[in-house]
C-alpha cells in the first residue's frame, strides 16, 4: 500500500512537470495562466495522498492553501482585466 | 488486502487516469478554448476520484467532510477562472466597435 501511494505521488508530480512544457511553449498569456489551474488541482491531489500516506491530517490544512491560491488566480485576472480596460476605454 | 484498500486503489487509479487525460489535453490540443475544456473538466473529475479514495482511506467523518468541501471549493474556483480566462482571451481579439454594440 505504501509503495502504491508513492507511485501515485510520483505520477502526479510528473503531470506537473509535463504541464511546465505548456508554460514554456504557450503562445499567449492566457495559455500560461491556465497552467496555474493545473498546478493547483494536482498539488491539492498530491497533498491529499500525502495526508493518507503519512497519516497526518495537517496536510489537509496545507491542501486548503492550494485552494486559496487557485482563488487568488481569479482575483489577479480580474485586476489585470480592469487595468487593460482602463488603458483602452 | 481488505476490500476497503482495494476500493481505495481502484479510485486512485481512476483519478490518475483522469489527471493524465487532462495533462495530455493541455499539451496536445490546438486551441486555448479546447485546452481550457480539457483542463477544467478532466482534472477536477480526477481530483474528485482521488478525494473519494483518500476520504475512504483516512476513514474519519470530519476529515471526509473537510475533503468534500475542499473539492467543492476547487470546483467553484476552477469553473470561475475558466470562464474568466476564456472571456479575457475573447475580448482581446474582438474589435472595439463590436464590443460597444453588445
């Protein structure tokens, strides 16, 4: 069971590494922005598996941080959007 | 191996499959909108399967409630940011006159 959890965590980390390719090649800003969504979701899944693997419920609270980071992306987008609208009214 | 562990393993494997599908979609799809479609649906479904498996493995009711509410929050955040990113890109391409008509 421990070996299986380790394999799942390594697999999810490889997913994040593959997502970095899109950050490197992404033609537009929005392409790079959408990978933060991938990192938030995958990072939260890694922390959930770690919480079960190490039997420490504290990792669940760390996973909430990734939730909040995904919400911060929305706030940042709205700020950038309003700035762009202000420049070209 | 008990039946609980077997169900956990099956749920985690299904979740990993959906994560792989989402990442491959982000890498291989040609357009920004199709990439958003692949990412926000497949990844959150995979997260739901992994959350269900880990809630079963931890086997504490309060942890299960916490994991479930975290998944709901992630669904809300990802759908909102998906909509915002798509609209961000669409308004950049649209001509200004057309935007005022709408």
